[in-house]
C-alpha cells in the first residue's frame, strides 16, 4: 500500500474536546496503517485568523490594500509571512487534507475560516480559470469531520436547520471542491455532547476507519511545484474571483 501524506487541520480550543478525540483517533489509525500525518492544531498554534498586511513581506500597493492582488504578488515572489508559508508548505505536501471542527453558527469556527482566507491564498490555492475540475489541487483528496450540538432530526429535510449537506456546502463546494479536491461525504458526529458514551465511541471508530479507507484510495502524485501555471504571467491572476 502506498504511504500517504495527510494534513489534519483541527479547530477546537479545548484539548479534551470531542474534536480532539476524533483527531487523535484518526491520526493514530493513519499512522498505524503506515501513513505520515501532519497536524495544524490552530488554537494550540495561536493561529491568527485576521487577514492584513502582516500576511506579506512588502506590498504590491502600499496605498490601497487589495487582498487578492497582494496574495498574487506574494505567490509570485515567495513573499508570504512565515506563518502562512509554513501552512502552505504543509498543504502542498499533503495528498489528503482533513478538517476537524465543531459546527459554530452553522459553519466553521472563525479561526478555521481565517485559515482558509489567509493560507489558501490566491496564486497558491487557486487562480483564475483553474477551479473545480481544473483546480490546482485536483488529484488529491479531502475529508472533513464536523461535530454538532444538533440532532440528526434537526438537520433533516423537515428539520429546523435543514439538510447537513446544505449547511456544509460552503466548506465543501466553495472551499475544497473549488480547489480541485475530491471530497468524501462529510463525517458528522451529531449531537456529540448529548449522545451516550457508546455512541461517541462508535463515532471515533467510524472516523478512524473512514480516514484509513480514504488513504487507501488512489491519489495523483503530489506535485513538487504547486504552481503548474506560469505565474510570471500577469494574465494568470489579474482577474481574481
Ligand atoms: C459559538 C457556538 C456556536 C454553535 N453553533 C451551533 C450550530 O450552529 N449548530 C449546532 O448544531 N451546534 C452548534 N453549537 C454546538 C457545537 O457544535 C457543539 O458544542 C460541538 O460540536 C461539540 O463538539 P466538541 O468537539 O466541542 O465536543 P465537547 O463538547 O468538547 O465534547 C462532547 C463530549 O465528548 C466527550 N469526549 C471527549 N473526548 C472523548 C473521548 N475520547 N471519548 C468519548 N467521549 C469524549 C466530552 O467529555 C463531552 O462529553 C455551537 C457551539 C458554540 C460554542
């Protein structure tokens, strides 16, 4: 079996949380199966989710801050801050990207949203004309695990929150699939704080099994150059969106 490189991005502030337990179970199972696991525990790292000029060395325009233009320049010149460049190196090296987070106000905690905005930068994670089927990360796989307070009934068609697939669509479709990842069905630990301990045990076992299963699937070889485009050409990034 091929050895995969896996990056787990964890966004929960409490080390004894169920998100941490899922991360630990997944990591242990992957390593036991011979895979390499990198971890970005965002709260433990003190990751700053706020975008700004501190993301870059230098500026394309010191007068007016246009985020995607600054990201494009930094991608071209290798001018991201050390914090962002370090995370980008991990993303670039990973065959499989795994996100683990609690559902907060119907989406990812702000720290993870900020990780998307800052790390998955224009010029690094996407460029004009290269999205979805032509996304820069096509050939790689992504999995995400979400814990909820709400029960499955609340996330049903008739439930007050609506189907979980709809709730998670922004992360899946507008984030991971946008970059070209092949995304497996979201793993949802419904009502994690309310269910019986045995159910939480089942969640941990099922998530560990899911990750090992995904790691056994084929992936396209990780590129050493994450920018297959000629980024020295302005045309590649002048129309960001
Ligand atoms: C700001 C905010 C917004 C929210 N918005 C929403 C929302 O929109 N929709 C919604 O449904 N919910 C919402 N919630 C609830 C939230 O999604 C849940 O509280 C969260 O998903 C629970 O996951 P956790 O990792 O924090 O688990 P925890 O609450 O930390 O843990 C759950 C249980 O698992 C136990 N546990 C820990 N480790 C293990 C282990 N190894 N084995 C077995 N059990 C273990 C813990 O002791 C605890 O009993 C919100 C909460 C907050 C704070």
